C-alpha cells in the first residue's frame, strides 16, 4: 500500500525528500527481529528486556515508547486524523523480538536484573523463567577501556580480527538457530574511555589492518559495531564513546546498506536540559551560567567514577548547550556563559539518580533571574523505552532501504550522529519534528511544516 502510494505520486520537486523516498521500497516486517546487545547484563539492558517480556505476558505497559504508544497526525488539523504510528507503518511486533547478547559478567538476565536493582522483585519473579534463559556470551573486552569492571566472562583470541570473526559467527549462528529475519544491535555496554579519531579509523582497509595488528585505538565497541555491520545488523550506540562514528565504519555501513546511529541515550539531566534550553533560547533570555550536578550509584556510575571514562561523558553532556544557544549568532546573550557538569558516584542511590540544575538567566535590561531544577529520576526507566524505539525504528529504516547515518534518530541521543559538514540538532522539539516527519515520509505521507497558513489563505 505504502509502495503504491509512493509510485503514484509524481508531483514532488526533484530535491524534496519525498522524491528521494520514491527510491526506497518498504519491505514488510515478516518473521523475527533479533536484538543484539553488548552489555546485556547491565541496568539498561535488563530493564529493557524485562519490560518487553512483561508486555509479552500482558503484565506491563511500555510507557515512554513512541513506537508503542505514539500517534502521528496525518494531513490537515481539520481532518482530525492522528492514528497510532504502529497503525500507519508496518513496525516489527513486540512478540517477534528475540534477544542475544554479551557481557563481561556471566550472570543470566534474571540474576543481573535483580542486581541492577531497578525493578521490584515481584515483577522480576513473574518473568523469572524467561529471564533465566537469556545468558550473556563471553565479551570482547579490554580492561583499558573500562578499568572499574571486574567481570571475567571474556573472550580470548590472539588478535582483534579473530575476536570480530568470533562475534560474526555467533551472530550468524543465532540467526540460523532462532530463524531470525532481521537484526538490530544496540550498544548498552559501559562508557569506554575518551578516544579521538585517528589514522587507523580512517578507512575500512586501515581499520581491518588495525584489527589484525591489535591497534590500541580500536575499542571493543568498535569491534561489535564492525561485526554488526558485517552481518547486516543496524547499529545504535547508547553510550557516548567513539564507536560506529569513525569514517571506516560509516563507509562500511553505506557499502553494506546498514543504518547506524548514536550516541549516548538522552535521559535524565540532559533530557531536561534539551527541554528547557530551547525555551529559554526561543524567548531570547540571556544565560550567565548553567551548573549541573548529580548523584548516582549504579554500575554505570562506578565506571564513570574513573576520570578517563568520565571525560567521554562530560564531552557528550557539555556539547548540548553550545549547539542549542548558538553563541556565534547571539554573542550578547550566550557568548560567555559558564557551563559545568558533575557526576558523583554515590552507591546508596543505586539507579535512582538525583540531579540538580542551577540556571542563571537574564532578561529585559539585563535583570538577572534563576531557575532551579531538581529531577529525581530513574535512569534505566528513562533509557529502556529509548532502546525499544531504536530497535523498532532502525529496523524500519533498514526495511525502507535507508543506510549510513540516521540523523532522524537524534531525538534519542545526547550527541546525535550527523553527516559531515552539518551541525548536530540538539533541540528536542526540532528533533521530534524531524522524527515524525521522517516517519510520514517513509509512510508515503506529506511532511507537516506547521506554518498553518493554508487554513487562512488557501
Ligand atoms: N541509564 C541511562 O539513563 C543512560 C543514559 C545515557 C547513556 N547510558 C549509557 O548506557 C550504557 C549502559 O548503562 P547502564 O546503566 O546499563 O550501565 P551498566 O554498567 O549497568 O551496564 C553496562 C554493562 O556493560 C557491560 N560491558 C562493558 N563493556 C563491555 C564489553 N566490551 N562487552 C560486553 N559487555 C560490556 C558491563 O559489564 C555492564 O554489565 C552506559 O554506557 C551508559 O553510560 C545510560
């Protein structure tokens, strides 16, 4: 139906995205969708998996997920047509999802879900047998990239290339054994230390040579991303570290027709920041400073307690305000604001993070004002629906023939991946419009420009 609509409409200008869309054919979501998760014993992964199993058993709702609960307006406001996204597009079904993953800790999903301490025991116990069946494979891991982890469930091979081949074999075996039709990988592993793009990351051949030579600039997450793209699995990076966002893997994703996106799930304090900052900016209120601090006590917090890992997170969290406020365009309002982000590891809080923001703004004639935000959130409860949406929409993108960087997934990330020469879009509301308009385009519907002028001058 969608294909036919696209074929029939020849009225698009040659440079419009609708015209581009005619090149793509949307395949149906038949068969099973395999979800591959490096870091499958972590808090986000286990909260995500338990949620999906709870839904499959009709004992929980997937709040926060656009793919599950979101609606999309089609056509003019007067037509009052806002169906569920999943009724407009052929999305993969929750019951068709199968899990597979790796972790440095070998605990099965039931044990790790209990250890993560996010969900209540009675809820976890009600899906115990299904959780117990999900057991992490040995991880591709190097302590240099996350020194605070002590798990021993680790693969041993003589070089990184062999490790990548092992991952590829495991993915292909999983696909065959479980009769999987399509695959998406979401990196839910710990934040790796800060790395910059270097020579080995530049081309596919330099990267493969680096794998064979055990190059120290190739991180475990890059090896998983490489294996995923080689197997035709879409890849999303939920952590802020350098991973698929290197020229070699971007090139490989385009060559193999695989969509990729990242990075760093937009939850908690940064979610609040990208809700508030666009409001302050759109009313042209000035900014003197934004101080953000938070406490968290989960394993993620423990890894980030290491300064080398924190540096990766800090870069991701800091970049948001510069892009939203555009100080180069508004030097008087935003040319000189002070921005500080602190993460404090505080074990008693576990996953129940608490974040404080103090925002010093100024208005008419320079008069100062303050905003205080105290967000008592649950990190993994906010991250789990993001993982689901990434799985569902990245699978959709792949079936629509989209490949390479998926900028329309920016809505879900603190540091959105974007094409060369473009700046990242951080404003949550622009990201939301971009996401929904892309969904309309994939569905063969017209994007909405929100001017509303047609109601008055048509
Ligand atoms: N929870 C959130 O709201 C949130 C928001 C943004 C980003 N993130 C990022 O998502 C990731 C997961 O968060 P979390 O709270 O679940 O952390 P977590 O520490 O509970 O889980 C991470 C898991 O990854 C495993 N791991 C590390 N390196 C690995 C490797 N090379 N191979 C396989 N497994 C590996 C660890 O053993 C651990 O079980 C982190 O990088 C975090 O920074 C989380």
